[in-house]
């Protein structure tokens, strides 16, 4: 057991499918989050020029890095992915296509995804295996009950191009939940980081009371907020489209940064 959760062995056919979906080649530099037992690490090392893999548990890090001593193109880090400075660490590899391919530890999925989309790195592709329920939150569209800050921010940055479900029986030992693999590519009209952070901050504020109308919530912090031709203050947070979130950010301006 690591600090990030139980390590599961994944069936070979699932690993091969993840690799295929990642469109890997020898020019790629791949970041893996949660080395675990190294079963995905080994597959990645066969297809790319460099694998940078993070494992927070010191005992597991030692065992796995020693086990794969012969993989000269794998760099093991006994560090917390959530705390590491990715810009600094990946600077030597900035000339290569940077991809994230990971079986995300379920306990840090939300924090890891938020870090991925907030970090100003031009990811060539992101392929992640996550809990099915978590994936459905990412995929939730405006009006869906599962819509929340995660889906709002994610869809402004990355586009899910393909996905497939992974049955719990594909793991050993078998967990209590099913998983899903998402193949994500950059949005062609991705929102810049400054506006993205404001959207994230505002959405987290509004979704804390998701059943209330946004007008009720916003007037408490921005009394002069007004409706427009495209934005009704009678909407609830999950009903807002991307353009409406951006319109709200523009209307609220610096007020957003004073929410907390």
C-alpha cells in the first residue's frame, strides 16, 4: 500500500491498448504519475525516448527502480507529483513532444488533473486511466448533473478524443470499481492560463451551492452584475456553457480573485 493507494496489476491487453491510444514514438518524452509496480512503466519504456515517472512511496520507489535498472531511458523520481515544479523539471526536455500517460492513483485524481491543466506546458497528448465515476465528471456537458468545476476547467483546456471502459476484472487484485481510459488532446481554442484560473475560482465558488441560481450567488459579491443577451442569472452553475463562463469572468473581472 502506498500513500496514494493500493497498487494493482493491470492485464496485458489493457496496457497494450493504453500504449496504442497514446500514439507513442521514440521522439516522445512521457510523464507517468504513480510508478507503482512498474507494469505500465515497462511498456512505455519500449516505445519512447524518455520516461519520467513519479512514485511517492520510498519503499516501492526503491524496489521498482532497482527492478528496472536496465531501462536506461527511464528516470525515476521519489517525489510527490503534486508538489514538484514541472516547468523546471521538464525544461531539459522541452524540445521533445511531452505526453502524460498514467494510471492515475484514484486518491489524487482530482488534484493531479487540475495540476495538469493549470501547468503552462503544451502537452502533445494526455492519456489517463481513472475511476469511471471520475471520468464521467470530466465528460459531463452543460446541463448534466455531474457537471462541476472539474469538467468546466478540463474542457476549456483538453478535448477527450477517445475513451474506453476498463472492467474491474482487468485488475489483480480486483478493486470495487470500474475504470475508464481517456485519450485527450489540446483544445484548438484553449483558454489562456489567466482566464482559466479565474474560471476555476469562480466555478468552485458557484458549485459550492449548486442548486442556487447564479444571480443569487453573484449579487452577494458583485451587486452590479447584470444579465446579457447570452447569459441569464436565473441559470444554475451546471447549465452554463464555456462562452457563458468566460463572459461571467469578464463581467466579474478582479472581483473573482477576492472570493476567498
